[in-house]
C-alpha cells in the first residue's frame, strides 16, 4: 500500500502543504506534485465530477506520488470507503457537529478494531489484490489513510473537545467560510469570535494529540495558523487563482 505523505509529515511534526482542486484537470495533479505539494484536496461537496473522472484523478495522484484528500458529497458508508479503495489517501467530511457523528464516520471508514469498514482488498489502494492477506491490508489501510472532519458551525465549536477526543479521528479542518458566516450573522462584526473559535479548536487538538488545519490563502494567515499549531494548510485553489490570473492578465491589454 502506498504510504501517505500527509500522515508522514503529520507524524514528523511538519506542515502538510495542501492545494485544492474542484474540476477534472488531470495535469493539475502533476503540476501540484512537481511544485512540492503533499496533498490535493479534491472538493466534491461543491463541485460535480463523475465517478470515472474521480478514479482517473486518483490514479494520477498515485502515478505522481501525491496524496488526495477527498471531500465527499455524502456520508453513505460504502460510498465513503469506495473513495479509499479507489486510491484516496484520506477523507475530509464537511459539517460534522458532534462526537456521535465522528464515531459513525470512524465505523464507516476504518477497519476493525477501530471501525467496521467492509473489506475488498482489490482496488487501487491495495495494488489490485497484490497481497491476499486481508489482515495485513486492513492494518496498512488504518495506518496509511486518514479521516478528517470539518468544524463549520457554532454547535461544532461547542462540541470540539468531545469531537477531537474520538479514537480513529486523525484530523480536524476548520471551515472559516461557513463558520464565519454563521458567527457574522450572530453578531461577529470584526471576526473576533471566529478567531476565538479557531483558538479553542487548536487548544482542543493540542490537548488530545490531533492535527488540525484550515485554508490559509495569504502569507500572513499561513504564518499565524502555523504559529497556532496548524499542520494541514491550504493556500491554493484552481478556482480563485484562475480568476485572479485572468483579471491580472486582461489588464495587460490596457497597456497597448
């Protein structure tokens, strides 16, 4: 089984360099790997990619030796672990608000004794049944794939200490867009409550030995989150950077 670069860096106390992809762009995988990124966050929550296209992107990730962390559009058990069988290094589940929800996810995507995932041992993740020993396969899968959940609501922040204490959960990823929206509507006009919530999550993760992260789209935010102890940090996405690139390039016509 392929070793996860993200997990290796987390276990070594290093930053996991994340970039986000939401469309079927196979060359993006190669360019991200060559640039030095450790993991591609494949967003299927807000973007639509067919199952065959997802399989092709995951194969590209294996060929280029870069992790893929899938954010799925579902919590249906078999569909979740199918992403792992097809080669995803990890899953990032959006809008998780309670420890009970985390326990259900652990049961779905981890093999015994951590969870209750169904065994196949015939997908890309296992080299298409390269080792018929199901016990060895299950142990490797639990060791080299990861489960992350997103904290994106005030309810999840209130439950964050219990959430991060669940065995089998590997990481937490703060969703500042959704969380910030909800806190702003509740009166957080300057982002103070959002920063306080992120600080609380960071402390809970440190207490329970769990890694955490968030988007960090500027050098200033990247530095700040690193100082807070974040390890999973995303600073690039093809959608905003294509927009900014086009806006910058079109201005060149004004120089004629």
